[in-house]
């Protein structure tokens, strides 16, 4: 581990330029201060739009019937086992576990013809079918840089349960690497925070090898730097970009990850912990810990994601635990019970997010994407569950400046196939990338590998949304 005191302190004094160079979170050897100055000079030349994406991954494969396409006119062996509820969109109903979202249906859009392609447990929508096998956040970071000039905020972040609850049950990662960069450099891997003690022990900065690699060390260095700087005339003599670099490094990044700094009324509105006390979960299901973790952390994870996007994060992946798998077997609860476990936390957290973002005037600035790796079979199995199904899956999108308050596409009578033009993962990825970037300018960029440019510019956004 690099020791700052040994390398960057001379004769009892911190060397400001050396510190800023050590704190450079960008690419190509630019210091953080340099990047602020360059960005100010470049202005509109950047292909990046002032927008962020939160990808809420519904791990396990949510049922299209029990979520947003109930098919109550179908036979009892097909239609939603949990009934339906009217929404604010005429003629559109949801599964009955989403009363809050039903009242906000005019604020977001649904896709009822979304196809993930297979029924395998993995994280394929997060990859977006790109040939580099890199998560979309890493692709974005490879264009945007690993941190945001102006705030030093990481551009690519992954939030697991431990990001808001120290010692929380780990998210299932055996079916996909949420931190994967594929053929891209590990410098573009997501920033993965912890909470409490984990915040210092586990939060890692994804920087080129040879720089500081542990957030505990960075915090200690910044504390010493702050102590020195508070009484330093030299800091007061920094030029504007250097002063901005110092302030961003010391406050902006770390404060953003601290939910104790949020209005506690807002925290309470997001909080899903009380919706599923552990003693309400039947211990017969092997996934009971995952159900409990999902309820404990989902709301606060979305709140943290919003805070990060406000402060410059470009792509935030949120996943809780493996809870949407509803076979009705030794691991997973049947549909009726399973939706009791996961429906209420999802409805509460996502509706809180939408109301919060609307109140803050951020509707056009943040795009929320909610989907899983697949949907569920039209036929209910003999035990009251649904099995894997890759031919149709639910997809919800909110914000990002897209057209909201509509349903895109139709499903077949049995809810198992698209009855209109299928929306693919590549279409979803194109929608996300067009939201985040000016694709025409990306195509003209120099210094970006052609395969990266091809990956982020291929495909067309979902029709009707843009």
C-alpha cells in the first residue's frame, strides 16, 4: 500500500501539487485539478449528458403476471395468483401488491414485450448483450472516466445490501459478476461501498495499480490533510480548480455515501425494514435470509443511489438478494407468499424514489430501470409457483427525460410471448446509452477503442420512449 507520508510529505509539509497528483482519480495522467480546469474549458465538447441511470436488478426473475401484466381474463392456470389493482392509466392494471405504484403509473412507463432471450439465472440485462462482456456501468465509465470532474464522484457504483446495512446478508453473486469489466480495464470496475465498519474496510477505489488501494488509508490521509489545510495560507492561495479539487476530495465523495446526512423524514419514507420482520418469514424456505435482507435494505439502497446520482455518479447498479425466484420449492416460496415477501418492499421503495425525485425536480435527470434476468412461465406449476421463462419479462422505466405514463408493446393472450415487436436487451442498452450520452459525439471521439464505441452506439432506443 502506498504511504502518503513517505512519498508526499517533505520537511514536515504537504506538497500541494504532489497531493493533488496522488489524488488524481481521472485518466491519462491528469490531476483532479487539471480535470476540473479541462472540463471548464471544454464545456459543450463532452458527449456526456447531465443525466444518471440507476439499474435496479430484480435478481431471480420476476413474474410478469404478478407484477405488471396480470392477465386476469386468462384461465386460472395462467392469470395472476394475487389478483389485480387498477392504476391511474385507463384500462391498465397491476398485480395487487403494488398499490403505491398503481397510483403513480402515469409517472413511469412499462414494457410488456421485453424479451431477455433465455431462462438462465445470470445478470445479462446488466451487460446489455455487448460483445465486450462488460457491465453497462463499466462501459459508461470507459467513456466518462472513472470519476466525475467537478465532484470526484465515481461514475460507476454498485450498491449491495452491505452498502446501507453493516453485516447484511450478501447478495447472490454466483450467477453473475456485478463488478465485472469483461475485456475492459479493471480501472472501470464499479466503486463498491460498505456500511459502518465495512465502509472503511471494504470500500475500494478502482484506480490503476500502484495508487492508494484502500479507503481506510485515504480517509486517514484526508484527515491529516484537512488538519494541515485548515490553518494553511497555502491552501487559501490555491487557484480555483485546485481549491475545488481539495473540497471535492474531502467532502463531496464521502458525504454522499453517508445516509445519516439525509433528512430523516426522507429516510423514513424510503425505509422498507419494517415491512417484513424476520419472524414473519416461514423458516421452511432456504431463501428466508434473502427475503429478510431484501426488505431490510432495498429502500435505503435506492435512497443512497439517488444521493450519488445527485452528486455526479453516472451509473448506479442496485441489487439486493436472490428473491424473485418463485418455483415453490425447498428454496423459494410459492407465488402468493413470495409476493408478500418481495412485492411490498418493491412497491414501497420504488414509489418513494419516484415521489422523492419528482419533489426534487430531478425527473429528467435520473433514469430508473427495473428488470430481472427473465420472466416466469404462463402455466402455474403444481406447487403454486412459476418456473423460468426467457420469452417475456417485466420492464419498468422512470424518468431520464423519456416519455412516461404509457405501456410499450403488448403480450400474447397467455402472457408468454410478445404480441408486438419484441424489445430486446440491446434495445434497453441503447435506451440507456442514449440517455447518458450524445451518441453522435461518441462516434467522433478519438482515443476510445473502436469496440467500446461500437458497444455503446449500437442499436436504437425503445420506440415510443424517446
